[in-house]
C-alpha cells in the first residue's frame, strides 16, 4: 500500500525519489498524473448514488454508450443485468448495498474508462467475496490486458500472471 501511495503521489517519499519513465513524479502536475496513473485500491470508495454515476467517476465525460461498452468489454454485462435496476441501481452510502466484490467491479470499470498509462492495483482482490472472485478476476484480466500494470498482492494466484514478480519484505526487495 505504501508503494501504491508513492506511485500515485498520495504520499511523497521522505528520502529518495520515485521515477516514472526516468522522471521524478514530484515534477509532474497532479492533474497529469491523475490522468495517466490510476489506482484501484483494496476498497474503492463509492458515492451514495446509482451505479452509473459511480462508474462515470472514472471518466466524467463518458456517455452512456461508452459506459455500456466498457461494461461489455470487461464481461460484466450479466452482473449489471442482474442488479435490481441495472445501472440505475442505488448503491447506498459508501456502496453499502453492494458486496465488497461488487464495489471492486465498480472500481475496475472506473479504471477501464480512465484508460491510464499505468494501472496500480493495490490488493484489488483481497476483500472480494468468493461468489464474486471469478468475475473480478476476469474483469481484471480485461483491464490489465495490453497495459502497464503493477499489482500489489499477497495472494500467489494474483502474482502468477505477472511478467515480473518482486518480493518485498519489511520494505526491502528480497527476491
């Protein structure tokens, strides 16, 4: 989580620097960084609104057709169709009417719409309920395909698909 916060400038290093493509990210404007680097946290925040409004947060200018296409491309149309009112389903305060896995699905669609250059997944599957885990993993596969992604995970299954695995223990790279 600290690594994810450093990459997204939710936190700056107390010493040293974080470089992206050789550039110290402290020299990058926040607006530019937010457009190019997207974090899918362990628990995404949802607003007391419907699914459509919560998904649109990833790209406020997205029209309904673009959102429907993103949902379809991520293989989540059956999930949306199964919701009581589809995309008009109210999620409640902080997404309380959704399971942890369903809240992650909203975060994944948001990230897909944002179309970042770098995607940072911070334990994106750790709080997922078993009934939604397969759906989340398939959506993550669609989200990360063809995109530079950093997945922070404790589960070996999450790391298995990676091109490079770095093992960190107590803040030190050990493998």
